C-alpha cells in the first residue's frame, strides 16, 4: 500500500515538473540510469572497492548536496 501511494506521489510530482520544464523527468531518469551503469561497471572491474572510506566519502558528498540544495531552496 505504501509503495502504491509513493509511486502515485512521485508520478504526480514528476508530471508537475514535466509540465513546467518539458523533458526534465526523462533527462533525470536517463542521468540516474547512466550513473548506475557507470558505478556498476566501475565496481565490477574493481576500479572501486567498497571500503569504509568509500562509504564515508559517499555519505559526506550526499550530505553536502543536501546542504546545497536546501540553501538553494531557502535562498531562492
């Protein structure tokens, strides 16, 4: 039941933004899939190894993005 409502909410938000900015949802999906494929390839070829430092770096980068997005939202 939760997944149904979550899918509906994400679909509604996506529809709103796609109406405002044509093609943005398709671009976001394509970029997400591109990043996924690139990271899976890097992991499969052992270019990156899942260490604690990697986990910390990913958490720090995600937190930094959250701060930038929040500041942009509040100051915009």
